């Protein structure tokens, strides 16, 4: 699976990359720290799955997600946030799944495994 990471915190991107690279069939194909760069790179990279910091876009994350899916229609999006209360907003906004940044790493891996199985 080709995974792209979009989060404005470099330490978070690094930690996610290290965690994801433990799975031989998962490949981190890009990391971005802002919404504009994500829009520029997603068409070139064509990831299968995007880990998206739900508050990364400056405007409505739901509208931003529509833009991303217009570029990559088959894109699965797992919203991540340090604010667990963003769950409902992310799911209503079109995310395929949600993981809080305060959840243990095993939770993220389980959610990604589930996404892979339902792809």
C-alpha cells in the first residue's frame, strides 16, 4: 500500500513514517506539512491512502477532502487529530476512518489494516 502523510508537525510525520515502515507491504511515498503542498504533490504521487491531519487545511477540511478525491478518486483518507472530539466532524466530512493522535500506535495500525482489507 502506498501511503502519504500530511501533518504540519515534522515530529509527527517522522513518528508515523517509522511506525508505518515496519510493515513490509506499506510504503510511505510522501510527506507534506501543509495543504498547498499536499494538493501539488498528490497528483504526482497517487497514494492509496492518506493520513491527513484533520486541521491541516486552512479552510473546511470536508471541502478540502472533496478536492483531494477529485484528483485521486480511489483515495482512502484516515483523519488524524490530537483532538478526539474531531471524530464526528471528520466522519461527516468524508474521512474513511479517524484516529486520535493520543491513541496508542496499535490503534492506528489496526485502523490501517482494516482499510487495506476493505479496499
